[in-house]
């Protein structure tokens, strides 16, 4: 299986194929992906002036390779004949797309626009002044099936450069100009139509509309390569859940907009419509969690499934998936009250705690899909760490093996047979990818056991398999720390710290959910005492502090994009600022420390200085300070990661509900201008921008609900009040925590929102916690108990629902 982007697979000191060779310049880099190629016979350069200067001096084209492809590495980059052609006639540059997404984006956009589609690995030929000449993705080494191989392509590019370089450069200049014009969209007006909010969310969720294709328009071609042709409800898979067919990606932004529409229906009293949407969401999340795309033994989710039934995954695990998916399960738990969904969220977060966090709190990027089947194996195989033979299950689990095998569809011949897409090349013949085909309650009844007893047996079995699996050669851990992805994870950990307090008392959880020093308590009946929710807040704060100390320059007020053995050379991009601001706002709202709100507001100022198009509206993805990056793009596609513009829009709306009118109006003005840039796309193809659809609707709400909590933050009453504030799902709510005794907090509010400061001063000092709920420019009488706050927050929706039902 090929990768669609993600974890780097590093090797050190020629671990894989370079034994006995001298290292190239990549040996001095920090990126695990670049280090993987440090002992190739290709004379690789990292992206930078040294490579550019050599190409200019020798007057030869540049070959740029971005993103891993184990096949192309073995076939071409370890091939001495191909290496000689590259070394003699080209300057070869390797780019880690996770470390330099700005560079990757320029040339992926070029390939997508000119060739009707893109993908990784990315292979592009450039002039010495970095203009694209031609490109593609994977090239086999030799001619095959009437198509030229990599050797032939190299010779033809070299010949073309030597005979008509001026014409090639001219074409490259024209293409870059066209792309620059197409991708730096400007708003014709700073105002947005009144109906944009309703139209965009409705079109995204409920209407089926095919996209129009204009083959002569570069922007349309780019969109065509990325976008789904049907809206969500129309593409819903009623059998296996999810939207569309194989391969199936857990694209969390899709469920985010579905959850948002559920709430809108509920507030409008449209109960049956809200229930229909909720059925799609819960069915999808259950199918994902029961499928092989979920790591049942170790926790967390793999990148995607190659089949339609969420069974056989591409096995890499990406941090950006974990944080977003955890948040979706947390929100669904809030709506349903079903601890099944909170248990999946815990499973993801506990996986990150156990396997993906460094000593200083930094959260790593990814785990690779491939690993050796045994120590000393000559090559790595996809999924080797995760799959099981029937005999391994039986030898490990003994008397409980039959129960476990029946539950997880384990077969002696292997179980990757549920779809013709699951294993078309027999890569997993005789192997099993664990999948739950039936609910545990049904299987427990069939075994004559209670659900709790059955779950505990499965938990004990998973823990035994985990111990066995831990002795296998592990997939490579990509220990880069990427600011944007950490921001997504910080959000999930912060939100879990309060949302999980709504779990029913006495709820039992089983491995891989962990807690109570579980590694020291290997009981036979699972774990009854997982991590307390407050512990997740500590994880979020420690990760944020790592970024502030290691990846933020307080003198320049700039972020770096990533860290490994020190900050990388690349500056922070829009996603880094926007995703981190989002995480910091959640850290403040759910944790209450004013320092995170202050930093979020300050980073928003810097983001506006670096990325905001003040004339045209919206945010560019790069600061525009690096002349080697030829395009500044205004991203709008909410894909595996949401776009920086979508997250920025929601951040601005959240900030507008916190600060006083002067600043609030400025935030809203920037959001309106941003949405005006993308209004055509929101109307015609909302499915491509689900999170921005939510932002458009949020902006249309006359006044976000403010829950202002005043009192002693250390008191039990105040902590209970905070938990009550987050006991319901409400994406249009802002929670403000303030302790009147804290001079720093009071000073902040006096300077930034005098009304909030007055609420704090006027609250009864003898009360440890007082809640003020304000919406539509008026506040309800303050309440002093968590139960009263819950009633108040539920009143509007409950009234609408009951009236509709009547």
C-alpha cells in the first residue's frame, strides 16, 4: 500500500541500504525523513541556497523530491545508475513536506493544475531559478507498458534543458503567474450576503450538488483534484458509515459540520431532522471505532482504510488525526451521554500519553506504517507491528482465545477478506487485522456473560497482546514536534479535562485506556480507575509551555514551524498560528489560566501582521518573506487537516465574544472580509469547506452565549461550576473564568472588557462560585450552583425540543 502523506520513516547511519557509503548533505539535517536518504548514492541537498547556487553555477535543472515512497527509494534512489544520471546532470533536492509545507504546496499545486491530479511522492523538475518545468508523482525506474520510466524521463529533461531552456523557463514563468493570480483570491466586497450562513451549512450537509468543471480554468482544475462531488448526506454510506466509499478517511471536519447542523436543527425544534443526522454520526463513529482503522490493542487511529468497511488500514498514525478525532468523540459523548464515545476519546488520548509525548511535554508527529517482521529482517513490511496470526492469538490468550477470536473476527486463513479492496495483492495472507463485526452486548449475550464481565475479559486479552506486541520491532517514531498539530492535540486534551467529568460515576474502562499506574497493576479484570479528567489538562498545558519555550521567539514574537534537536529553519505558517491559537483558547476556556488567553490574543495580532491580506481579505499560508517560495496561497480546503483560514475565522469569532466592542468589531470585520473571499465556494461547494461553513453560521448568530464564572477557582464549587458549563454540546458558547482576587486577571479584564470586570466585582464575595449567562445582549439572573447552571444552559434547547414534539 502506498502512503498518502504522513509519518517519516527514518534510518540512521545507513541502517537500511547505505552500509559502507559516505553520507550526503542530508546527514546534517534533523528531519527523520531527510535522514532516511542520507546514505543514498544520490547527492541529495536540502532545500536552500547552497543547492540553488550550485544549479545556477552549473546551469543544470533541479530535481525536487518531496515525501516518502519506499518503492521509489529502493527502485531509484538506491540505484547507482540512476544516481549517476542525477548527480551528473541535475542538482537533487529532498524536501520533508511536514517540515516545509510551503515548498511542497507550491509544486504540488503546479502538478495538480497541469496534470489533473497530484499525490505523493511528489517529483518535479525545476529551473535553477526554481520555476517548474515538468512533474509528476511516482516514476518506475524503467519504461513499462508504453510509459517512460525514470531513467528515460531524466535523459529527456536533461536534453530539453540543453536545447530549449529559454522556452521552458518562459513557460514556467507563465504558469507560476497564472497560479499566483488564481490562488490569491480577493473579495470584491468586505460584506457578506445575509443568507450565506444558512446556504453554506445546508449545502454542505443536506443537499446533493455536483461540482461544475471548467477544464480551462486552473483554479477549477485544482479544486477538481481535491473535492468530493456530493454533499455529505447524499454521500453517506448507510451500511458502513462514513461519506463516500473506499478508501475511507476519518475526515473529522465532516462530522464537525454534521454535529453543528444537529444542534441547529435541535434549536429550531426540528427533532426528527436532528435525529436523522445524529444517526449518521453515531453509526459512522461506531463503525470507525469497531474497524481495523482503530488500533484495538494500543489505542488511537490509523490514517485511513483501503476498503469501504474501515477494516484494513494504511497503518501509519498521524497526530493531526488523533486530536481531531478525539474531539469528535467527545462532542458525541456530550450529546448522547453514552460513555462508549468518551471511552474512544480516552483511548486516543491515552495512546498519545503513552507513546507520543516527550519528557518535556512535546507531542510527536507520527508513527510509521512499516516495520520489520522480526529483528534483523532485511526489509520492512506495512502493518507488521499490528497484524496477528491465528496461532499468535491462541498461544498468547489460551483459554480466552476462542472468545477473543470470535469477537475480533480472527481466522486461521487470515481475515482480510471482507472486501475485494481489503487485500488485493495478498499482502496480509494468513494475517488478521482486528475488527469488531458485532456489538459487544450481542457477543456477551451469546457467551452467557454480562457486558461488564465480557468487556473485562477482552480488556485483559488486549493487554496481553499489547505486551507481546511491545517486543516486536516498532514502527519508526517521527519525533518532530509540529506546532500546528500540537495545537490540535492541545485542544483535545484541554476539552477532555472538563467534558469527561460528565461520565457516569463508576464507569469502568478497559485496556488500552490506562490509569492508576496501570503498568504496575496487571489485574485479570481490566482497569476500573482511568486517568482523572484533570490530568489531561496538565498534558495540554505542558505541550503549550514546550512550544512557548522552544518554538516561540519572544523578542521577534514569531513562531517556528517545527522542532527536532532544536527549532527547524522554517518559520511558523498560518496553520501553526491558527491551530495553536485555537488550542490556547480551549486551554483558557476549559482550564481558566489567563496566561493562555493573553498569549492567544497576542499571537492573533502577529498572525494578522504576517498573513492577513488587508486589501483582499483572508489569510495567506506563508509570510511571503522567503523568495524561494514562489506562491502565497489562501488555503480554503478543509481536508485531513482543516484549512488555516477556516480555523482562523472561528478563532476570530471566539475572540470577538471575549473582548470589548472596539476589539470585537475589528475581529468580526476580518471574519466578514475572509468569508467574502470564499463566498462563492461556500455557496457552490460547501462540502470542501465544512469548517468554514460552521464559521459562516457562527458569525450570523447575533450574540454568542457567554458563560461568565466568577469566584475562587480553587474551590470545589467553582470546579463543579466549570464542569457544568461544559456539560452540553454548544459550539456557540464562550466560557470566561475569573477570580476577583487575582490582580493580574482583574487588570486584564479592566483593560479589555470592563463589563466582565464589573461582573467580577459585583459578584457576592461570600459565594465561592457565581455564574452569569448572557446572550442576545442580556444576562439571566446569576446562579450559584452547578445544577442551576445546567438547567439554565439546557433551557433554550429543551423548550424548543418539547414544543416541536408537542
